[in-house]
């Protein structure tokens, strides 16, 4: 049946709440796995993972602070609804980032597994948030604006920006981990590019 035969149905408030909680939980778990293997990813999450190695400030606090300028951008470009949802998601990721180590302790796993699992979880978490008109700030906002205004796929825009962050990881970790982090960031953004495309998903 043609897609235009189906009515467009808004997400209910309950669906949005569950979606935002699920997306931030899954995303934060992915970031926790990356942190455990000393890997990084792109965006403000990757930047915060880098800064954790330089300053004695918890990841959640850094993540919130780094995203403040992007929230200002979101107000003017995406409106208050998107911005407030994104601010809420940033707060949830920051909170969950403290919950995971408290519940799971220190994990020991091969670096390749941590990088792949972490980025897959982060990608799935971002997809959930995007489909509930939210993000976790930072490059996600820039990527979504580029997709909506210029027609560029959000995943590819994010990939380009993330590459810069991953390259900066050479200053804080070993080359092998940086190489794996780069491949992981590509994996995350391929997940976004293949699954978050204009016209493919009609829920909002």
C-alpha cells in the first residue's frame, strides 16, 4: 500500500516520555562502554570523553556544559519545543552516565568489542531521540538543521564533524584505540544515515 494512504499520527505524550527515557538510557550505556575501553566517538559526547582525560570533572557535568552553546543555537533554529526536549535529554544522559558505573562497576572487555557495542548502542539511542523530535545537543543539532534546510543527510554531516573530534583523540590515547574509535564513529553515523532519512519515517 502506498505510504500516503496511511494517516500521519503524532506521538502521544506517553510515547514521547518513554521514547526519550529509552533513547537516553541506551545512548548513555553506549557512552559508558566507550569510556570503559578508553575510546572516543564524535560530537559533544566524544569531546566530553576527551576532556575527562584532561580535567578532573565527571563526564555528566562536562557533557552538560559543552552543550550549552548548541542549545542557544537550537532555540533560534529549531524552536523551543525541540530545544526543551534536547535540554531534557542532555540532563538524562548526564544522570544515566553516573548510574551505569554505580550499577555495573568497572567493566573489562576487549577494546574492539567495547567500541562496536558502544557505537551501536549510541546510534540506536540517537535514532530513538531523533524520531521523538529531540537530540542530545551538539553536532546533532547542526546535522539536523543541515538535513532540514539543505537536504544533506544528518548522518553524513555528523560523520564529517565527528572526524575532527576523533582525530583530536591522538592527544590523549594510543593510535590503535584512536583507529578503532574512528571506525566506531563511522559505524554510528552509517546507522544514522541508513535509518534516519527524510520521508522514511512518518511518526512525529
